[in-house]
C-alpha cells in the first residue's frame, strides 16, 4: 500500500473534522480549514441566494459576500451544537441577501418590475380564468414574470415570503434567522401576504 | 345580504390569490441543477480568497495609518507638555516682575496719554485764557477811583 502524502493525510483529517473544529483551525490561520468549510456549505448559500435572486451572477456574488463576511466574523462564532455553524452561516447569508435587496431597491432596480403590456394582459387573463375555474395549480407563470412581480414588493416582505413559503420555515426559525422578534415576523408575514394579494388584485 | 355576499366573494378572492401567490413564489424557485452550478462555479473560492486578502491589506493599511498617527501624537505630547509648562511658568512670573518694577518708578507715574502736552493746562492758565490775559500780567481793572 503506497504511503499517503502529507497533503492527502491533511485532506483526510480535514474531511473528518466537525464544523466547530474547522472554525477553530481557520481562526488560527489554517486556510485549508476555511476552504473545507466553503466546500461543505456553498450549496446551502447558493440555495438561499436563489430564493431572492434569479440570475447566476447575482447568486455567485451572494456566495462570495456571505463567505467573506463569515471569514471576518469567525471570532464571533460560538459553536456548541452540530447544526450551529449551518444556522450561523444561514443567518449571515439571509442578512446579505436582505442588504442586497435593499441596495437594489435604492438603486432603482425594482424598475425591472415594470411589466410589458403582453405580460399584464397575460396575467389579467390568467387570473380571470383562475377566478372562474379555481384551478390555480395549472397556472403557467414564467420565472421572469414571477421575478417582475416579486420585485415590486418591499425587501422585507419579499424576505419573509421566501423564508415562509419557499424555505418553509416556522415563525421561530425566521425570527432566529433575521434577528426580528416573533411578533414582528408574524406581523410582517401577514402584511407581506396582504401586499402580494393587493399586487395581484390589480391585474384581476 | 349584499354585504355578506361581497365578503364571501372577497374571502374567496383572498384564498385564490393566496394560492396564486404560492404558485408565483414556486415559479421563482431555481432548480437543483442551477443551485449546484452556481455553487460549483469555477474559481469561486479563489475569488473569495482574493477579496479576503484585499480586505485584510486594506485593514492593515488602515491600522498602519492609525499607528503612524499615534506615533506622531506620542512625539507631540512631550513638546506640548513642555510648552504648557513654559506658558504656566511665565504666567506665574508676571505678577512678581511687575511688583519688582513698581518701586523703581516711585509708583506715582501717571500712565502716558496721547497729546498730553497739548491739553495739560494749569488752573491759572485756564482762568487767564478765560479772562483774555496773558498769564503773569496784572489784570486790568475798571476799579473805583
């Protein structure tokens, strides 16, 4: 059996280490430990990024920004249980997405929410048909149209809706992720759903 | 009756719109393939490392600028302290020096005033000028015979 090289042994060791151990190693300047953390959790960050942004370049930017923030905040990570690094990183990612949504709104990028006449007509027809038949599941909504409609919502409404409906998180989990109180999350989720209904009603 | 019907219609609308909203959000959802592609984007980690190093350099420069400023302040502190001591000492010496100067002048010297030579008349000179007589001349009197 061929002798393992140092690099191979080190890679094997890293793969066996827990997240908390990798954080400790990364804190002490071990670059490969942070690379290992990135390898383990980049998919999670990518998935969360796609909840809010439709384009790959936007999601890649979210991945980079989130891991950079995580790197500089490693000293603040307390660890303790198995899932804690994942929830800590998810918190950073959600915060990064929220900041980016707000930045996009300030830059006026919500103007992409302007529908073309055909899209507005399609939506009107679709909603009227659905109203008559009640069969919502058959709705063929393109991703582009969904993005345009969602871009008209406030960033906090959008955040809540994505976490509630797509990530299927509970009020307590959303509260933990966003740092908002449960009462605030409840109130905002109610308001966000109302906002989306109001938006759709315009096309009825 | 009409209000009741309207409320029921609104509720139905709300329910339908809620379901449509869910469909809308689901339409926005990315596929697993897309998620994986973005996560496995080439050089992603390399780009993160480059940005981390740039940020570390910037922080180090910022820290360096602060240290330079602090070093400058460290040198300036003794000089400022010395200036303060000299200023304080000269302030304390002032009354003592002016006290020493007073007896030499007799302490009666009036402060000099501008044009003092022009306006400094004696009482006799003032009376004489009022009477139209040169000072020192006898006064003409229309007196009694």
